[in-house]
């Protein structure tokens, strides 16, 4: 059996990852990665004033009425949940006019005082404006309900001449002239050339009057996609949202603005391992920011989810610690109105924290940003200090669940969580072993504790989900797929667990228990295909050199993917997992609902597909690659732009090709170390062959970063 482990080494700005590949013809384009790169680029080139109701990327969330001295019954009403042909929602304005009446709204940042949960309007008394320097234009879509509605649109201008922090600029559409809307949607552009954008508290505004709309009793029009555009990417800390947005009439839409940390950790790992370091840095920066800027907790833990977009709080918004803070997701019940937050999203989960550590360290391996290592240490210490156990089977408990100040400790132990902790802590230990041996040993021992618990959960080819709330008794009724695929991805080549489990038996168990059509289900009820898990299984099969199984699964996944490269979480709505989630009720209690996956484009499933397409294991593994019976190792030599090869069999050669099969470099083995000059290789994907002749070569993939 061939054991495959991913290898990474840094040489100047070039990084090479070696992984297994079957044949050149079977190589699949990185469509999933392309989709994610496009999503990152789009977010980097814009700042959102309004895109959809509740969108976490919105940076101007408060609304200020322009003429509050008029009669309230004639105030314009903005329904921001109206259905839209663009995305999910648009703003529907209804304005009942009286004679010579005028009014409008501005979209502003507002202010959140220390300890408050209700933002206040601010008109330049405090420094609440965004720095929008670099924005070239502001675009928005608008249409009238009957046509001929006369409106004036603009940005900036917040605060009078006496306001200390008034906006630094203002610009009207069409030189302050009113615009006549049509019944059809039209995109309008405000050119921002020459406008001082260094402090803008009012991102957008509209105003109209009865004088401009004579004979109109009730004026109605709609707005959508109010967005600032930059000609250059901004590369701020960034989370992508976890699921495509659904209609707000859909009960599942409450997670439209959720960015789950696990999903974004996968994204960061994929970006880093594919050489897209600038994008990987953005997600890592977002994770590190959240670790160090919680609205309630001191630096150390990370929540399970945050609002999509840039996670940093707005200027003038302060936490209970009187500092900026990471923005959590939620949704308004506009009928009350009340802001709701999801219980799971605000909770602290040990497996999620381990994935966050893994993401930070994977990016740290590439660019050595100190804050990533320091944030990883904070999270690792928090896990050890709060969730370690010393009972007979060891391991770490689940975390804390609930809102700050009223959390419940989760006393169960999850196999999945402990697999994640094992990998993350081994990664952290290896990084620190040369600089801080004491800490390295601490994390190594914690990793072994997690691994030993995982092995306690193994029986007859199956890794059980974990324990009940007593932390001891295995929970055996519901059997999840990922505890088994992830065990293969992390522990296949772990010498200390060898003999305590049978990888081939695990694959056989997966085949028997989870297979549905051409994919696999989340659990044993086989009620549909879980695409994320199918990609995990593809990588696990490849790890164990089951190439035919990998190819079969990838054929299904590539066919199931959308044309843009993304893929849906499941083959159907309501794919069951066998688990439940607790949600809050309006009466203040909790109720359990089934935890399901839907036929909805998902960040996690797309990231796993990208990893499977690039044949890249997201987990940390040993720095060695074993092919057949020989070991191929790469070491940097003092020149730092060449590699030394060790482990080729006598008479073997290694050849590097581009994706079209053109040979680039060749070196012959002679029983001693040989070198390859890689300075001529640009960033991208390459193939290599290793063998004595071209008839039966071993094939690998190189990713040069």
C-alpha cells in the first residue's frame, strides 16, 4: 500500500507541495478554486451600502430621516425586505406626500456606545465616518413604480459646518439635478473623482419633494445594489458567507449573513496551499482579529460564526471593553423590532477553534506573520485550560454554548473535535520545537491526548461520533461520515496509533454504511448525498492510494458542481445528520430542531471540492512523502533557489512538466543527492514523473507558490 503525505517547503517565495495524481488526462481544472478566487476579488473591489437585507458586508447600517419636523404620518417608509430581481431583496420606498412636502433618508454609520446594544444616530459629533479613499465610483440601481418619479441622489455631506467630524466630501448625481426614474431598472453612477473620501459617515442619500412630483399623492420607487467600487483590491480582513442567500420568506434565510469559522478556515487553507497568499492572508487576518477583539471575552477564544464581509466593527462602535470588536451575525425581526443572534453562532466550539488554529498556522508557514502564531497559541491555551480532561479515555470536551454571561459547558467529547485538535496541536508543536521546546512539548502532549481519545472511539472499522454528556460512554447510535474520513486524513501515517485501527476496514465501513448513488451521505440513514463529505472521502481514498475510487468520486463531484465551479451542500433540501441544534424561542426558551443540510451552494462544500480537485489534504501531516517503497524528500540547500532530492531509487529520474505535458527539467538519480534549479518555474501547477522509464512512472503534482 502506498502511503501519501503532503509535503511543503519554503524556498524564497517559491513553495512546492507534492501530492498524488493519477494521470495527466485525469487532471481536473480547479473550478472550485476559481469560484472562490472570484468571490474574494469581488468583495475586495467593493464596499456595500445596501445589497440585500441583513447582508453582513453592509458598512452603513443606520437610516436617518432628513425632515423629521414634518407630520409623522407622511414620513417615507423604506421596506428593505422587498423582493428583487437582483439578489434577494431591494428597498421599496413609499412616500405619502402633502402639499409642498419634502423628505428623504440618508444611510449612515451611526454610533454604538460602550456597553450598548442599540446603535444611535450620529451627525458628525463623533468620528464615525469610513475612510473610502481609493473608491472611484458609487453605483446603484433604481426604478419607479409608475415611472416619472423625480428623485435627487447623492453621497456624503453628513454634518453641518459646525460638526467636528463632518464628512470630508459630498457628490450629487447629475450635478444636483433631480433624476426622472423609469419603470425599468436602471443603474446609475456617481463619479467620485476629486472627492475627498477620507471620512464619510453618510454613504448614500435620497431626497424628493412634492414640488418636483406635482399631482402625486403617494410616490413609490425602489433601490438596490448601492455599492462603492475600487479600481484596486483592498485586501482587508475578510470572511466569505457560508451559504448562498435565500429569499427572506424562506425559514432558512436567517443564516444568509453567517460566515462560519470552520468554512472560512478551510478557505484559508485552500488559498494558502494553492499559492494565493494575499487572499489567504485576508481570511487569516479576519480570524486573528476575531481572536483578539471579541465584544465580551478577553483574547483567546473564537466564536463559531461571524457576520460575512469585513469583520471589524464600524468607526464609533465600541464593545463592553470600550474597544473595536468582531461583528457577529444575526437578523432583525422588523415587526418588533428586535435583533436576534443564533445560539450556535455565538458559542465556542473546540473543533472550530482547532480549525482556526490550523488555518492560521498554514498561512503562517508561508509568510511567518507573528500575529497568526500568537493567536494560535491563545486559542490552543484556551482549549487546554478550559476543555482538557484527565479521565481514563482522555480527550477534550465540546466547548461552551450560549450567549456571553449565560454559557453552558458542553461535557460531551467529540471524535471530530479531537481529530481537529490533534492535527492543529501537532502543527503548533512542530513550529515551536526549535524556538520554545517547553511549549512544543506541551502541545505535543495535548495532541497525543486528543489522538488517544480518538482511538478509544474506534471499533470494528468505525470511529464513533464521540461520547454522551458523561464524557465516557461512547455514543454509538448515530454514525457520522467525517469522523472516519478525517481519521484517515490525519492519522494514516501516525506511527503511535498504528495497529490500533485498520484504515482498510474504515474504508470498507464507509462503503457499506454511507454510500448513496455515486456519493455518500452524512450518516447511515442514506437519505441523500452530502457533497462536502463526498469530497472528503475522495481525498481519503487518494491518501490510501485507492485511485479508482478517487477518480469515481471526482467524476460525480465535477458533474454535480455548478457551471461557476461552486457546489451545493447536499443533493436535496433537508438532508438529515441525525443531530439536533438548539435555537432560541421568542419566549426566551430553547427548542431543539433537526440539524440538516440543504441543496444550497455552500462555502465548505466548495472548499472541500477545491481541495479534492487539487488533491490537497487540509490537515497538517508529517514533512515527508512516501511513494511505493521509496521516500522522496526535498531539502533547501544554501543557494535557496535549488532543491536537493533524496530517496530516488538507483537509475530513476524525475521530470517536471507543465500541464500540457512539456518537459521543463530533468535530473537523473545516481545514488547520491541531486539538485534541481527551480528558479525558472513561475507560480502555478506542474506535474512530475519519477521512475526508471516512461512506461510505469510514479506521478506527482507540484504546486509552485
